[in-house]
């Protein structure tokens, strides 16, 4: 039950885009049409589900103060938490490389449609951000971390698909010239953010 | 003193080629830390230092990096610099480090860094790369400070935590616009800056 709450909470209330502004760069750059936006959303969700449990295990069995106790008593005082950033980003970068190779091998059509955005997932702040939030929140188990990753990924997908749908329609409207393109996208995202804030009062 | 390419590298990003409002890089952190001026300035300085030095380091070793592992090499260099900044902040300004929470760590994935490393440092000499890093860092910091200025002034009526809107205004019925403190308004503020900037620079307008 607690997991279900966390799942819904991370989709709507703690939405990666609208509550924390993470993964904004690719969010703004890839939201020109719904199809690619959806593909990227799926890729990000997949990466979150794969990397979060790995990072959770790394954090709890290697990095935290006292985490290395399973190796023996003399390791109980070792604190490697300052290495967390570099470990997390290494896991994410290498998983991206792996996923890229797998997608290229098994689904060349998806690979072609995602193009450059697949490797760019490595520097998508939503994924590293999730890992850092996970560290801050002290989840109970790797399973909880996976659920959190899945929820955040789906929330991210929801946001990017929504924005892409609006931008497709926007092609027909008459926007002041200097505001066209990226300017109006910023303002739109802001307005969507305000709409998403109505979820804030909900207690789960 | 500066050659043409160095001058362009240093001054271009301040306005015509600004990383945030023209190249659309590094938006995430730009929006989250701008509710108050002080964290925005700290963030701007941190990013400038990290961009400058990562550009310098990558440019120095650019001929020895094998092409297919360059992303990992870049990330490791950037991550090492970010860890240094993070530890320095924790040691000398713990309050600020708490306020910025995960966003210092997220400088690693700040697209300005990767973008400049890929676009500039990998194909240029160390000195222009260093200047390019400083220019882009300052360009980023300018936007941060402008956004934070408006958000803090309109949202809490203060600048650097000091009350600037006189008490008499409040007695006449003026009240702070709480909406400005909320994150979505940062996006709208940046949108307005882009609007102003593009109406000044017509060649940047999109069709």
C-alpha cells in the first residue's frame, strides 16, 4: 500500500518536471511532436527503473557511512558518501551505453527514431536527480526505489507528451514573433506547472 | 591582448549566444534556485568555475581521449570538479549548501557543461576554451540573477533578504505576490526575458 501511495505521489505531486524542474533541457528540445516525445519518455522511464535499484544497492552496501559492515568489522567506520555523485553518474552513463547497444540490436526502428536522444539520456538531470532524491529520502528497500523510479518516469512521460500535444496544436495560432518557438514553450510549461500545483494539497 | 576568437568566446555568450535563452541549455538548475538572489549568485559562481576549469582540462587532454569513450571521460572530469565545489561549500557555507540541496550535484548533468565541452573544448586550444567557459558561466549567471531579482522583489519584497519595499506601501494595501515564489513563475519569467531579448535581436526569431 505504501508503495502504491509513493507511486501515485511521484507521478502527480512530486512530478519531476513541474515540481523540481528536472530533465528540462530535453523536455523543451524534444517536445515538438507527440511520437518522439513518447519514445523519449519510455526511454527515460526505462532508464530510471533500471538505474535506481542499482544506485540504491550501491549507496546502501558501499557508500553510506557504515555500509561496508558486511565485509567485516574493520570496515564499519568507512564513509565513502562523497563518492556518491561520481558512482551514480558512472552507473547511469554505462547503463545508457548498454541500453543503446541493446536497442540498436533488437529494435533498429526504435533506435533510428530516437536518434541522438538516446545517448543524451546520460545527461538527463531527471535520472541523476532521482538518484540524489532517493539518497536523501532513505528508502526502505530496493523495491521501493524501483517503484519511485517508475513513478517519476511515468510522470515525466506524462508531462512531455502533454506539452508536445499542446505544441502540435500551437502551430495554428498567431503568436507574437519574438515569442515564437522557445519563448512560448517556457510560458506554456509554467502554466502547466501551475495546473499541476493543484495536486499539492492532496495527502496520500 | 585577446585575439578575435578568444574575444568572441568570452563575450558572445553574454547576450547573442547566451547559453540559457539562446542555446536553451542548463534550464533545470536555472529555475530551481532562483527564488532568492543569494543562492542564485552562489550557483552562478559555482557553474562559472566548473565550466571554465572543465573546458580547460578537456581541452588540454583533447588529443588523447579516444572518441567513443569521450562522454564518460567528460563526465568524470566534471563530476570530480563538482565534488570539489560541493565539499568547499559544505565546509565554508553550510547553510547555503543545505539550501541548494541536490542542485549542486546536478551541475554534473547541467547541459551547459556537456554542450560547451562537445561544441567548443574538444576542438579548440586551452586558452580560448577557458575563456569560453568563463563567458558561458557568466552568461548563465546573468540570467539567474535577473530572474532571481524579479522573483525575490515581487515575491517577498526583499533583496538579499533585506526589505526594500517600504512599509508604507503595505499599509496602502500593497501585498507580495506569492505566486512569484512558486517554481512555475520562474519559467514564465524566463519566457518574458526571451521575449524581450528576441524583440531586440530580430535575427534570433523563429518562424
